[in-house]
């Protein structure tokens, strides 16, 4: 089925504009490959220069944690740009979307429109926040030499012309990375909200199953519900495979960078803005993923209750056996996770807060003891 038919009348479709541009436009693809190669070579050159000049002592200051966080974030960025990841991402539309129910199967179009409107507002706010943090990372305060290890290596070992060209590529990379992050957030949000809506439609269909006067219709509806539920579980599996690297690398990388800015403070406005924006953007992204994971988990749990509300006691034996099979299948919940390693729901927010708080308190205590 063509994309135009699968996504016809989809109010969330604007979220796919940027991802499709990054994926399908040949010029944009070449730019992405350039930055991909540029940042990979930057990491190799920086490590080589430090090793050859025996400057390992710079790892004792803020370069270590800034560099470590940046490398983890860079790894996540490269994962998102990798063709294998992109192909996995778009294959969901080709394999899963043709099997999903139309919004007209259960009348949820008005509710879906409200969800889409709120999502678009949130997407606008996220875009502004990510662009702001990319802008805040530019050398507004002249401290880039003491903040970014690649800048230090370039200034110390390249000529003036090469430094200018390198710095231009380095700082424009921030905006390319920002657009890449935004595009993937939009696309993942699109996928998860459609998955959530399909579970809601399934629950409403189960609640409206007919009684014993329509046994043939009951059989057809049950088979349709079973097929959809199994498709949605496969849908969840594919999304979880997509979530593994981005959630881990970006969360870990941004947390390390944020802690570095906090633990190596400078009494300047730009550093304060960087710390605040990094915390807000990272926190909002993680909180948004947790919110989506929680509502999906809730909708999946509701499927069991919705099934029991059906008038199954009025059906014949064949339909009851089919219904019993369905009850066994829906014991598997749809849980958003990073390949089963990290469960993405509200509990993740609590665990992250405890981990960050414990780390900060431990480091502060160690520093006070050293003083």
C-alpha cells in the first residue's frame, strides 16, 4: 500500500516533514554524511594528537567529562544517521502501517485530532528549545578553548586558515545535530502516538462486541482484534529496537555534560544558560518519552479490562474458545523499553532523579573532603 493511502487524513503527518527531508533529499543526505565523517575524524585526530604529544594531563580537568559526554552524544548522533538505523525506522511504515485499523473503524477521529494539536504545540516548543541550546553552545563568551577539546587541539596545532575552516564546520555541526535530534524525536513520537491510538481503538472495539444474537459477527470481530493485537506487539518490538541506542547514548551523554557544567562552574551568564538549557532539553526529552511510554502501557493494560467487559458469557462455545485464546495473548503487555534494558515510563524518571542526585551528592562530598 502506498504511503499516501496508509497515511490519508492523518493529522500527525506534519511531524514527518523534517524526517522525510533528512532521509529522502539527496543534498541533505550528502551534508549528513559530511558531518558524520567530519565528527568521526575529529574524534580520531584529537585522540591521536593527545597520544602523540603525551598531553594526557588535560584529562584531569573539565575536558574529560565534557569529552566523555560529547563522545556518547556523538555516538547516538551517528547511530541516528546510520543507514541501517534509518532503514529500520522507515520499514515500520511499510510493514506495520498497512495492517493497522483506519480511524473510521472506531470513531476516535475527534479525540485523535486533539492529541495531534497538543503534539504539534509540544513539537514547536521542543524545536525552539533544541535550537536555543545549539545556539548557546556557540563561542559567545570566548571560552570555547577551555570548553571544547577539539577547539583546543585545532588552535594549538593547525594554522590560522585551517582553524577558521575547522571551527566553521565544528559549530555548524551543532545545528545539524539539533535538526537530527528533532527529526528523530518527531518520528518516534509519531510512531508511538499511532500505536497508543490503535490500542485505544482496540479497547473500544472490545467494549462494543455484540451479544449472542450475532455469533458470526462476534467471530469476525474477535479474529480482527486478535490480528490487530499481535500486529501491535510486533509494532512495539520494532520501536523498542529503535529506542535502544538513542535513549542510552543521549541520556548518558547529556547527563555527563550537565554534571560537568555544574561541577566546574564559572560565574558567567552563558555557562548558567548552557546548564539550564541542557537540563531543560534533556529532561523534557526524557520526560516526554516516559509520558508516551506510560500512556502506552496504561492503554495496553486496559485491553484486559476491556475484554472482560464484553458479553462473552452469551456466546457459543467456539467463540468462547476464541475469546479464551485472546485473553491468553493479551497477557503480554505493550511496554516501551530500550530493548528490555530500560523500561520507559514514569518509574524511569524516579530512577534517573535518584541516580543524578546520588552522583552529585557523592561528588560534592568527595570534593569537600579533599578540600
